[in-house]
């Protein structure tokens, strides 16, 4: 009976508090607890004209989970569901309470739910007044295994009624959005349930909804770690996917936002490449595919106005990448080879060129020569590309050497610096008498470009 379970929950209290420690719970939440609260939510959904449409199909499309059992738990930060149903982060009663609860895919009810305590969804103080009176008489102290706890009673929560309403609305909005394509409920979730919406893209790789993808991307494209979760996903079945849909969206963005996205995407690729050096989760073929596809799609965006178009592929150094791309037929993308072969040399046409491998000692030696100097950084490995003089304020980071140019990261951006050999070769190159490049020191083209907008 619901009253018996409710009474047990009231006796256990909303949580237990030990002096100086975080709240905890010793209540053993069961399937019976779940069913009583879920029946109440199901009634609420039906009373508000909710009807599930294509539940199994949509669940598989989003979460990759099939209907092989009636109840499946999922976590917002893991694409794989546990073998057994887990209602709370600590439903064995031994751990610290957490506000983070698994989501329940309820194939029996055809609803996406969460595990709630009865007082979280039922106004028991009005529906069961005699239990409220009993709660008032219950002790607010308890000793468990020699430890004294203070019981925080449900009746003392001044916001309990508001929480009940919000919990029901939360489940209603999630289901209306996912299964009825409700734009109004999607708008509500954007203000009230951001972690859930973002998990659909970052954890489960659901990128078919352009409005959802746009929302999540706009919130995260200036955060390297979070952007990485949006650019690619590893499914529970081991499948690794690069989300082309992300790049298709960015192509239509305003110029400034597009440039900013490319800058952070570049940092993502750089960090991934570093992490992959010590990572054993993926083999080299998987690593090359991830880095290659992200670099290809990003370079396509950079080609729109020649910004960062020559920044991604130069980081994929060594003939091993070249051989891997060839072996996989350039991932069956018609112009992958063409884009790769031009971009990897920094925009300079060089026949039969292979990117050299760079050692850590090379990196330190290169960076040391640029410390405490005013630097002229070019946006391509080309003296005729646009450039800007800067005085580095932060740490310099060496990325790669590209066709005789040092490709570095400084003060939140990247660019090319000619080596002394390149400067000397350029200075000794015959000039036309009427050329504005007749001076010994190379000068940039006089045009306004991305560097102007970046440095002011």
C-alpha cells in the first residue's frame, strides 16, 4: 500500500545529518518505492494529454538502447547503462546523498523517468493528513551503528510544494520534447534542465536536432574540454563518431563566431594529439581517423575566408599519418586528399613533401629563442599572408614545424613564424625593382583580416 511505503519514507526523513559532515541517507530505495512515485507521475502526464509516440524507436535513436528489459538506468555522463537498475547514486544506504540521479528508461510505461521519493511528487500533507500528524510526533534523532544523526523531516521543507511541482514538470517537459517534439517544452528545458539537454549531445552523441545542437554548441564552443565532447563521441558499442553536423552548423555562423570556433577547435585537436601520445584506449588508426576528420571539416570552414585553413593538418606530423590516410582511402571523402596535401604544408605547394617528426628537445629549443621578444606571426607559412606584431604576455607553446616555419600557440591563438633560414632565403630571393618587397626585411600585405579583429 502507498501509505505504508510513505510512512517508512517519512520515518527515514528527507536526509540524515551528522555534525560537520554532508547529508546522507540510510533509506533502502526499492522498486516498490519507484513504482508508487512513478504511477503518480504517469497519472499527471496523462491528465495533461501526453501521449508517447515512437518510444522505442526514439530511445534507440538517442541513447542506442533497445527494449530488452522493462527498466533501464542511464547516467548523464556515461553512454553505457549499468547491468542492473540503479535508482540513486547511493541506494544501498551507505553513501553520501547526491542530487545527481540516474534517468530511468521505463519501457513498461513508455516514459523517461527518475526515481523520486513519494513526498517529492505527492502533496502528502493534504492527501494523507493523518500521516502528517504522525510525522510531527516522530523523533528527529536516530542512532545507527553507534553514530548519532539528526533527521531532517520532509514536513519541515518550506519549498517542498514547489519541488513537487517542478519534479512533475521536469518529467513532463523531457517527455514532451523528446517524444512529441514540443518546442515550448524545449524552451523550458533550456532554462531549467541544461545538464540533461547537454548530455544528449555530449554523452550520447544525439546531433539530429539542429535546435538542440545549436543550443549546446553555443553554450560550449569556447570551452576546449566541452567542445571536444561535442565534436566527437564514443558510443557504448565502441563506435567512434566525428559529428559532421557540428561543422555544417558553424559554416553558417557569423564571421567572428566562426573564427572563434576554429580557434578553440584547433586547441581541441592540439590537446587530443598530446593526450593520444600516452593514451592506450585507442589504436593509431582510430586516433588518426579522429584527428584527420576533425581537421578536414575544420579546414573546410577555414577555407571560407582563409582563416585557420592552414592550421589543423600541419599538426598531424610524420609520415605515419600520411600512410594511414592513404590506407583508408582518405575516408572516402572526395577532396580529403587535396585539402590535406595543401593544408599540411601551411599553404605552400611542395611536391613529395612529408611532415617531419618533432622531438621534445626540438620544441624547447625553438620556444627559448622566442622568449621576451616582439614576434611577427603570419596566418600562413607564407610571407605574403597577413601578419601582426605582438609582444607575448603568456606562455608560448610549440606546435609543429611546417615547411621551414615554426607553428606556435601564444596568448590564446596560433600562427606561423619564419625560421632564420627562411628569412635569409627570402631576403636573398631576387626581387623586381618595382616590388614593395625589395627591402631586406619581409613586410606583410596591407589588408585587414582576422588578426586585426583579434588583436585590435
